[in-house]
């Protein structure tokens, strides 16, 4: 059964700019937080353990801004898998406020990598079958 990974986030003062709306780089941080939470809470692969020997860098990011978000509003952040490849994932995401107003949407490509012990070399590495099974639960 496929599903969305969903988190909510309240817009705080730290997120907004002089115009009173979320400053666009804060949205990039929110996207990264969503990915990090998904890996920890849904895939049982927290960054704190993963980054000892591996990583999951973003290699492509597409975002479309649809509506502003303001201080105090609650965003519902959704993430799903559009395509699972051998060592990468194409995820879709959408942030919604007021139940039906899309604030932003887009795609992010993440690559599973192995990091050398000396931290000087990074190479893509296939996901394990266990991890692929966990990821597939979010493939729509």
C-alpha cells in the first residue's frame, strides 16, 4: 500500500522576511528537514547513523512557488516517491496551507552514497533490498 509521508510545520518568525512571508531559502531548509525526518521516522535510517559511512545528497531540486506562507500559518508537508532507482530516488513534495492552498511543490532527486573512511571519496551505492522495500511503501 502506497502512502504519503506527512509532517506539519508552523511558520515562525525565523522563517519570514521583511515582507512578512517565508523567505525562499527557509523553504529549502524545510524540504531538507522533511527528507531527514522521512529517513529517520519512516525508513529507520536516521542521518545521525547514516552519515558515519554514507550519505543521501540532493543532486537535483525543482521547486515551484505557488502562494506565500505567513507567520503563524501551519503547513502540511507531503513527500512521496515518484521513482526508485538502484542508488537514487526521485521524490515529489507539496506544501499546503488551509487544507487546499498549495504553497509550493516540486521534485527532489536523492542519491545514496558511500563515503570513504578518509572522507575524500564519495561514490553512489545501491540501496539494500530492505531499504528498497521501505522506500516502496511511499511510491505512488
